[in-house]
C-alpha cells in the first residue's frame, strides 16, 4: 500500500493554494446547551491544519456531524465546532452556511493565505451518503471545485464510501493527513507481527457488533478479555443466569462455539455489579457472574474481575482496547472501565485505545491520555481495519 502523505504535498508547495481537508469533527454536543462536551476529535486534526496554514495554504475544512437526513437541521450544525476550532488554532475560522452553495463559494473565495474556513455539515446534502454513484459523484464534483488539493485526515470516516471520503480524492491530487497516516501505521503494527504477549480487551454492548473482529483476532492474540454488555451473551453461553442484563439470544450459540474454539484464550467476568434498574441511582451490589439475580441486570464488571483482567494485562507487550467495561457514564458503574484502563497504562506495552466509547471514557474519567501508546479517533474504522476489510477512504488515497 503506497499512500502519499502531507509532507509530500508540503514539499510541492501549498502557499496560496486552496487545500480541502476532510476532518472528522463529529463531536458530542450537549442536547440542552448545544455546547461541545468532548473536543478530542477537533484537537486530533490540529497538527495537519497548523502545518498547512503555516505553509500559507488556504485551508477549507469539511466534515459531518451526527445523522441528519440529507437536509439542513440546526441541531447538527457545525457552527459551534467552528468557534472551538478557532479557539484552538488561535485564529478566526470562517464559517460557511452551506457546503457547496453561494455561502461556501464566497467564504472560500475570501480566504487569505494561511486562513481556515469550515463548511457546514456535509450530511445536509443527500449526495454525501448516497448509494447512487451518480448522485454521490455529482456532489463530489461540486466539492472538488472548492479546492486544488485534498487531504484526508478523517480516520473516523474512512470506512464509509461517502462522497467526501471516496469520490473527492479521485478528482484532486490527494494525500493522507498526519492523523490518518498515524492511525494506519499504528494499526499495521497490530495486524503485522505484534510483540507478545498480545492482549485484546473488548467491551461495548453487542457481540454482533464485534463478532467479525473477534473472529479475526482470535488466531492472533494470546488473550481476549471480554467485558461490557456483550459479556452477558457469553455468560449465557456458559449456561449462567444473566437476569435482565443485555442479551443477544440469537448469538448464544455463536458465543458457545467461540469459547470452544478459543482454547482458553477468552477471559470472562467472574463477578459483576448488578442493579435493580438502568439508572445512576439504582440499588446495586456485586454478585458472582454465575449468580446474577433474575430481576437484576449487570451494568459493570466487578472488582475481582478487574483484578483478574489486570493480571492478564500485566505482562502484555501489545494491547488493543475497544469498548468500555460497563456503563461508565454513571459513576456507580464506572469502576470497571477505570480499573482496566489504569491496568493498561501500567503495563510495559504498546497500547492502542480503539476509538469510540473507549476514547470517550479515557477523557470522561480524567485519565492521562499520554499514558496510552495511541488513542484512535475511529472506533468503527479501527475495528474494520483489524478485521482485514478494505476501507474505502484508505483505498481512495492509494497510488
């Protein structure tokens, strides 16, 4: 795989040139105030933007946010992102009220060398996510007229065959940004010859969401630790009562087969924090994983499991973690995720946090981001990469 990167573009000279940067600025917003609650994805694109502005480029940033239905929707506007991006850059970011309309064109035309503009949400246009290649291509044609070169720094979107990710780079000279290049280099380490022991920690809600990556990783890892809501389907596969915990009945037999094939590689919780209800103030206590009361649901792994998982991580040399161990957004059920995360940081290992809720948990729990080897910005993209899938956004950058 040969991908030109940002340094190649900078070497050619970008001063006075309009450079399109596809970023992943899909940040969480507080529903009541509209304020950004986690700006990690904005910070992640700063190295690419500052390199371009410092070299005198006219930088045109575009991104999606949320899942609008192909039409403008105020709750998904990127306006607050433009304000935060400007604060982080220490310079004004011009904001276009549309993506390829009059506001976008006039905003881009007004850029001086070294300035940045942010276009409105790409998904306000049906062509962005259309499965019809002609419709998607027509939108890509319009986007491409706004720039003279294209930089993809949106790793969280490279697994999508969308106009801004897949079609625009076919129309312009294209390179990978700093973030995308780093993500690919890190994940290539995990799929190549990782230093052993190689331990993977998987959490999250559904086995079905992680089945493909479990299948792909089982032959390669030394240990696979499973927590989060998905662990209850595995516990059910062992014949245990799981009460009202999250359960994918149709996946029980699949989990049973995985456990039989895994040759002792899969470690499951031995205790869980079980609650009367899915609520932050619900009555709860720690119970054995094989003795969950029928009226209760598990919302976190228990302290004995945290200790066992920590022991399994202690001698690891390579660690990949994707998915929280419990409902970390509720303080009463955050200890499992915190404990496992802290164990990962203590291991003398190259550790990768696989984006999504895991990355959000690191920041929400106040953990030191620098104590992890790499925190990915793309949960779905990182999983699909590890599954061995072709990612459309990466394929579009290949020469």
